């Protein structure tokens, strides 16, 4: 028979931990604001290196530098190799949420090691596991909370015997904190500095004061000698300060002013403990219970210390840090440049650090009552959170119900009426977060190569995926308000406005629920075969001459300029990358042209062909580019012979690669300058009603001094012929 009396606090800790992880797995989607956007950008990181993902590569570029805000993207990108997108988020959240109570437990164990009731305040970690910033979708900051307490706890545990191996681990933990979020990194470095300085600086001052009767020189000498531990401490802290100062100077250089929310907001936030308030104000009322419990615990702690005459303790450093953080919370701006929620991030640590100052070794009844109150508060806080999850889950499911309709190699935008992202039939107005807005990012993760053009992260240099600068509009709002082609529109609470109706005029609804409409750009019913010619055997054939606008076109060819945009049923560029074009003088070919590939040349095999009559005209001009470009042709399903022509009008050489409908058919074809013309033919089976050829060239990071004279770092494309075989 089960006996509750055999239970220890460890059993209860595990039960509470499992309980707090259940909402992640019970409900289909975690209702955070930005979380789904992190999944999408993690997928971009994973898939960006594949040239067949030309829509992603056209829309985004990677920001591969060392900066905070990296860690969650790295973890999600790695998880996406193993799990589906939403499952990857669940695994990540299990780690990010589950680590917080563990980290806080480790921290308190290091601070109160060996004391009776040392874990009485460990329960305080649970209500702060589910916090406002987590539901904002700030997954990097959620990770940084754990690394904050692991770093602080590890330093406290080894502070009096900091050996090289300890220092190495401390640097690793602080590096992980930095890669998670700069705010937690700065706060933990500040906290460690205050704790170290007060612990070793205060005794130095006291030792010097005791020698005051021996004269000033004796006092100064005693003070300096007593400061040796402080000097050693500051010495190994120098690298941490350097990183922090470097980041600060970069921020000051880029942004000169911050924005404040005002005193009323600050005090309302502080006393409402709004760092753990997210959907409604229900939590504010119950948070007063938490403040009351901690206030009583503080009074009891002071009473016991007076009784024991413990006037100064090392743990008083945490009271000093909590007071300093409170001052910073009040005085700090809400945002500084693009980085915001500064007060929120500081506030989250104040009560947790205060828990390290409160004494645990009080009378047993007091310990049990305080621990019970903290557990009850955790259950109340969690219970309401889980209840809100259950009510929001069906609405998110409705929002993402059209994800299966998005096709590969497409783009989409999102729209809603004013205030639509805060609407909820279950909760009314969602006050503090918008758990719907970025769940639209899930429309970009189930099909291959989908560009989510409302990807907010791409606008900020502290995320690893940025907007392709060459394709970015002059104003971000130009893209937001559909100044660029878009294949799908996701409308949540669709706005009934003339602007929205005009915006979707060339789209049709393909999915509709009570609050959702999914639009797809209208398509031609079939390929426009009037644009095609026929061979002597009656097969379809179409020819393209890549050239500048206004250039003379080769006979029986369609002119393709650098910005000939793809039209449904027809053909054109399916990427917005800027293409260039050039025109050379008339060329006379009176000899056979070498068309051997690089592999042929290595084997000593020569291949030649007599130039057709149209080659001089076709080779005279071309389209070229440095970024990947996709040329799409709509055509009936069947088997086709495709011939591409490459000729360089400059002295240097070009390296050409090509992918056709996802299969690489041309790898590192070398096109010599001026005298070398290349023709490449392949056969392709078309089953989806289109042929997309992606042309690209290797991006060399290191170039020789005379590289530009011998090698051009862009592809060249003169013409293309597509002939039906079957």
C-alpha cells in the first residue's frame, strides 16, 4: 500500500517538475508569441545551404557572427534534423522550462549548503518557470535564466578555491549565458562582482579600520594586503568584463537613446509581479499572496538573525544585489535601440535572488509552512496557466489549420484587422502577449523552401537570419503591405477594408474557417501553349534568349531580360535576386567549339560541335548574377530534352552549376572567357506541371590578388531550349 509518509521533498520536486512539463505535451501547440518564428528560422538555418531552396536563399541571408540570441536557434536547428518542427519545439521547451527549477535548486544548494531546510525556498523556482518573457516567445532569454543560476551557483560554490579547472567551467557557463541573452549575462556578471567585492572588500575595510590607531600608513598597508582576494577575483573576471564592455560600446555606437515606460507602469509592474503575468490579470491577484509569503519569510529571517546575533553574513550580498536590481528596474529604460523588455528581464531575478538571502535554518514549523505556501502558490499559478493553455489551444489549431495547403517554393504574407492578434473568444482580449501572430510561421515549415515574408526576426541584426539586403525594400512597410509578389495570404480575423480587398484581388480563397482565410494567388488553368513552337515531329519546343532589354533577339526565341518576372502558365524568373545583363559585339564562329566538361578534360576526352547558325546572335548577350537565380517554365507533364547555352564575353572564366526540379544536373562547369562556348543537354521528367532551373556559382571566401583577371565570381547564361520528347 502506498504510504505518503515515505515521501521526501525530492519526490515532490520531481512530481512538480513533471506537472509543469505536461502542458507542453498535452496540447498541440505552445501558446507563445514568437516561438513558432524561432522554429521557422531554425529551419532556415538547417536548409539554407541547399541551392534547391531558392525561395529561402532569395529572401534571406545568414548573419553568421558571434552574438547573444544564438543558442535557441542552434538547438532548434539541430533538433530539426531528428524531429518534425512542432515536436522540435516541444523537446526544446522541455529542456528550457525544465532546467529553470533545476538551476535554481542548484543555486540555492550552493548558497545554503549544509544548513537545515536548505531547500525551503527551492519551490520558488517553479512559478518563475512559466513567465511573461517565455510566453512572449523569448526562448533565448528562457535558456539564459537557467545559465544565470548555474553560473552564479557554480561561482559561489568554488569562490574560495577557484582553481584552473573551476575557472574553465565557469567560463563555459558564462559563455552559454552570453550566447543565450546579453541581459542575463550582464546581470550575472554584475551579481558576481557585487558578491565578490562585498565578501572580500568588507573584511578588508574592517581590518584596516581596526588598525586606525596605528596611523594612516598602517591602515592603508593593511587595507591593500587584505584586498589580495579582491585583486585575484577581479583578475579572472577581466575577460567577462571585456565581453560586456565591448557589447555596451557597440550598442552605444548604434543607439544613443532609450525609451522609458514611466513611473506608474514601473510600480504597477513591480507590485503586481508582472514578470509572471502573461494572458490576463488573474495572476496579479494571486501574486500578492506570493509577496505576503516572502514578506513574512523576511520578517522571520530578521528575527532569527537578531536572536542569533548574526549581524553580517555572506548571503547579505544577495540582499544587496536584489536592491541593486530593483534600482536598475526602476531606472532602466524599457528599450534601448531594437532591444526591449529590459525592465521585465531585470525584474524576473529580484525575488529569486531575495530567496537566497532569506535564512532557511529557521524552526521546523516555519519551514514547513513557508514551503507549503510556496508550493500552493506554484500550483495555483500553474493551474491557471494550464487552464488558459486549454482554452487557447483550439484557436491556435484553427489558425494553423491551413498549413498543409502551402506548396513548395512559394512565399506568403499575413494580415489581420486592427487588434486581431489580441482577440480570443475564450479569453476575451489577450492583454500582454499575442499568442497567434507568429504561429503563422508554421505555414512555412511543412513544405520545402517556403519564404515567410512577415518574418520579423529578419529585420534585426541580433538574429542569425536576416533579410537579403539586395532584395529588401527601401521601407520594411513596403514588404508588409505587399509591394512584392506573394503566393499566399494568411488572414486571421480578415479585415473588411478596401485596402485588404485590393490586396487580395488577384488571389482566391482556398481555405476558410470562422476566423481564418487562406488566399492563393490565381493561376492559369493550363500552360499557355500558344507561346510554344512545334518540331517537325509535332513535339512542343520553346527557346529562350537571355539578354538585356532592347537587345536583338535570336530568331524563334523568347527574349528573357534580367527582370522578366514569372507569370503563371508562362515562364520567367521565380526569384527576386537582381540579375544583370550584358551585350557584346557580333561574333563570328567558323570553327568547331569544344563542349567537353571538366570531367571530360581530366580524362583527356575532347568533344566538339559545329556552331548552329543562331549561335552568334545568342552568344552575343547574356544574363548573369552572383546570387542564385531560378527560371521557371510552366509546361505539360512529360519528358523533355533541355539544352542550355553558356558563353562568356569577358577574358575571365566562369563556374556554372545548375539544378533542375531539385536534381543537380550541372556541377562546376568551367566556361572560358571569349573563345569558349558551352552547350549542356539533359533529360528531365516533369510531373508537377513546371520546370524550374536554379543556376548558381560557388561563393569563394578567399580570392587571389589577380583573381578578378582570371576568374569571375558569377554565373553566365545565354540561352535555353526545352523540347518535348514524350
